[in-house]
C-alpha cells in the first residue's frame, strides 16, 4: 500500500516522497500490514472555506482523508491533489512547511494518528 510522505529535506525545503507499506497475505481476510504504533486518534472536521497557509506539521502523524479534496504544495513548488481514502504521512515538522488548500466547497473529514516521538 502506498502512502504519500511530506518531509523536510536536509536543506530545510519540504518535499513529497512515496512510502510503500508492506502487506502480508492473511488468506480469506485479505492482506494486512505489521502493527504501527500511534499515540492517539483524533477526528477532524475542517470548514468548507478553510485554507491553511504555509505551516509545519505540528508532529509526525498519519492523516487519513475520509472525504473531500485538498491540494498540498511543498517547498519544492510541487503541488499534488488528494481525496477521500488517501493516506498522508506528514513529517515536515521543521523547515518551510507546506500549504493546504481545499478544492471542494464542503466540510472535510479526516483522521489524525500521531506517531510516537523518535528517540535520538
């Protein structure tokens, strides 16, 4: 399963990459990944007219888009659109961050799954 990652490069500029999450065959129930530790689960509704100017992610976290459509622009200048059912791994907690823009004029629902702090 592919997840889009937003991260900060060594030069402080945010960028996109793709992360492949390995899935293991479980027979009749399908394929499943190894467990991923998260610290909590947050439900979010974002107003229809919400646009979030340049910002860093507040923490490393997965964001599961449940509906709607957004466009994210990273520091490299690249923009990508994401819609319900897609998963983001946001890790740009430093550097110039990213810009988030609503595409559809509707309330958008998503799930936030913060990841444990990385130990140094």
